[in-house]
C-alpha cells in the first residue's frame, strides 16, 4: 500500500486550506493530522478517501489515480471513519460492526453474511479489543458518544482495509482509552498483516508525539508541514500553527509540549 499526494490544493469557498500539499504514506506508518479547528483536517481526510473533489493536484493509491478506482475496489482498499456517526435506524452493535465486512463480500452474498459465525466471532474480538466486549447485543442508538466512536472504529477495521483514514477517533474518549486505541493501531501496523498504514486527525499534540511516526501540521494559512515526527514537531512550528506559545519540555529522555 502506498498513498502519494502531489501538489494538492484544498479549497473551501474562498478559503485556501492547503497549497501544493505533498505527502507520501507508506506501509508501517501512522500519520497524525494536526491543526486548529477549521484548518482543513477533515477536508484532507475526506479528500484522501475520495469523498471530495480535487481542484488541483493529484492523489495516487498504489500507483493509480484515486479518481480511476472502481468504488467497490476502493472500498476494499481503504476505509474512512467520519467524525460523527448518524444512525438512521436501530441495529445491534454486532450487526453494525459485521456490516463493515460487506465491502469484502460484495452484493452477491447480501442476506447470508450476517449468519456467518466466523465474521461474528471476528467482530466480537474487535469489540473486546476496544473495550466493548459485552456490547454485542446493545442498540447502537443507546450508546454514549465515546462508545459509538469505538463501534465505528471496529466497523472500519472490520472492513479489512490496507489504508485506514480516521477523523478524530479519539473524540469523547477517556485518557486511558485514547492511549489504548492508539496502542492498538500501532500493534496492528506492527503485525504486518492486511492493515498497512493509518492516517488520523487528533488534537492532543503529546499523544501524537508518543504514538505517531509522521505528522501533517496545518498552520491555518494554507501551509501544511508534512514529515517525520522529529522534523515537524517542535515548539516553533506548533506555536505558529496553534497561535499560542508552546514550550518543549524534556525529562528522562522523554519530551512533551506545554502551553505557556
């Protein structure tokens, strides 16, 4: 799996969110998208997923222009998790997660795949890994915001993509769960199985510092700094992006950022 972005402009109305954005996502990498609210994080993720038109520049997935992909084949290669979930009707958590595997089946098996015990077992394993082991029979419309986000993540993982695009998967999560979700994603990348790379938006710069390999940092003025953690994340770049002075702290070989 390789995702290549070259000369991409992100434009919303009269606003230029990003100019001539270049980045390459390769196997084993966990990219975090950082920046203030409204700077373009969601727009970038939706564009990388093929859900937004490209005004200028190119996006290639596995050497093929994103616009040239068949939608069914694209659904088998990448999964996108939105920032908010909208449930139009009641369904159990287990049914919701199992539905994520429809992309790998195709329409021909619709009506039989809910009865596949192996898929139900896989979904239950994902739910357990996300701290929802007892939630299989729950109605998704009764869940809290954080619980619903984790069900959405389980559904995206059930889609079995090589590229996972996540818009604020840590929202509404407690601190321990934020750490656990990022650790889970890192472990799945390290396993070198189907999932090859993850790109997600997040707000906590110190979580990014601890877990990510690469960063795309929106400065709010059309520039996006992209690259490895050590090259992008410093006090100067972060202070400029967040319009507030941040200082870098180091203790015992670990570093973090604090607002002044």
